[in-house]
């Protein structure tokens, strides 16, 4: 009975940490895309200023 509670807690914690890891991974990808787009826009702006 006691070990059943332990396994339930362990499974719930594993699900929470897995969800958190997936969320952080997706957030990192989204931020990388935004940073890339921002740097491309800054380079384009610099080129236009030089003309």
C-alpha cells in the first residue's frame, strides 16, 4: 500500500517534469526563431542606412 503511493507520486512528478521540459524546449525554439528574425532585420536596416 505504501509503495503504491510512492509510485503514484513518482509518476505524477515524472509527468510534470516531462511537460515542463517540453514547454521549455518549445519556448527555446520560438525564441531562437525570433532572435534570428531580429538579427536579419537589423542587418537589412544597416544595409539600407549605408545606401
